[in-house]
């Protein structure tokens, strides 16, 4: 069965990550230009989040390279877990940015600050938002296409950046129309809250992946294949189906119950064919099947089922448990 090897799409993923870094630098410079022009804390919050985008894209570029290194003696399951670490780091970075934005927004809310050149700033911010939206769509779509968790996470982060830019733009429009300067820090606080929500989702995704959380969609795929084999009469039953992800690579193991009269060669051929079906359905995957003879007494669905457990009268599936003589200690007092 295939082992984790370098992903042939890696050069394309690295190119997308590099594009995200370069575009992020341009977008960040433009946002700080708008802040310098308008003195808006909401724009400052948007610019600070863009700095996080650049750092996250740099981490993503390194992680894409690391996670696609082939398995070696020290890492027999490959390096795919690095992707979940990158997603977690991006979550912490967004959380940090949200805290900074919230603190500065609260300070400005009580101290106040005069906004300037709002008309020019609004037009500039509108252009920046359009560029950010195009970048977010490009990175997210590429992540889905190449099944890259870091790219998908960065694309979602960039979409958050687009949403925050749109919120800032709306807030500055309201300030421009109403003259209520306090709306500027209020919008910044809302942006901080958005950052907190996104960071939690990314951190949870990272924890779920590092803890080998199962994917319901993959589980359904595997069980559909096994049920099909069972219906066709190729296997009698199955159990202990377990799945996990190592980055973009899938690991599957299971127990297949077959006719006890089947010889080793035939059962191996059957197991290998089923493993191949599962691997083809999941994409980059390694499936391992343990074959065992079917025993009605061990099948919960069989009328002859007897629960496992100790037995002293010869009944049940568990081994007889002899009664050990009591241990007599002759330690001196």
C-alpha cells in the first residue's frame, strides 16, 4: 500500500503561498497609507490584521514544504501533522491581533481622535478591499483544489480580512455622513470580535487534527465500501474501523471478518482489493485490513452471540479464569 510521499501539487501550493505573501505586503502598505491619511483606528486595526496575514503566509509557505517531505525513519507516518500546527499558529496570531485591536479601540473610544481626509481614504480603502477579496478567493480556491489545509486556513483568514475591511469601510461612511466620530472605535471593536471568532475556529480545527479527530465524510466513504463488500458476500462483517488524517494523507485500519474456511492467500487477495478501493476513494491514503475468521459467538448481531468475559464453568467466549491461591506473607513483624 502507498506510503506518504511528496505531493506532486506541492510546487503549485508553494507558488500560491508566495503570491499570498507578496500581495499581502502590498495590501498592508496601502492600508497603513490609508491610516496615515485618515487617522482612523478602525483602519489601523485592519492594517494590523494584514500584518498577521503576511506572517501567517510565511508560516504557511514553510509548512507546505515541511508537510510534503516524504516519510523517513524518524517520521514513518510522514510530516503532514505540520499542517495542523500551522493552522493553530495562525489561530494564535489572529487572536493576538484581535487583542491589540480591541485594546487600541477602547483607548480611542475614551480619549477620542480627529479623523481627516475621509473622502480620499474611503476610495483608497474600497480599492484595497477589492484586491483583498480577489486574493482571498484565489488562495481559498487553490487550497480546495490541492487539498492543502494551510492554504484553506489562510484563505479563510483572508476572507475575514475582507469582511473587516468592508466593516471599516461602512463605519467610515457612517462617520462621513453623520459626523459621529465615536463610530470609528466601535467598528474597530467589532473587527476585534470577528478576529476572536475566527481564531477560535482555527484553533479548534488544529486541535481536532492533532488529536486524530475523525472526518464523518471519510468515515461514510469507507463504510459505504465495506457495506457494499458485505452485501456482495465477499466479507461476512467488519469492525474496528478507524480513520485519521496526517495532513492531506489518510490512514485507515479495520478488521474484516471472512469465512473461516478461506485460505490465507485468498483472504490476503480479498483484503488487498478492498484496501485498494478505499485508497482510490479517499485519494492520498493508506488502508490496512486485518483479516479474521468469522465466529458467530463473537458477532453481536448473531443469535449465537456470547459476550466476552471471564468464565469458570466453560460457558462464554472469554478464557476460563483459574482461581489463584491466596498469597501468604511470612514477613517478620
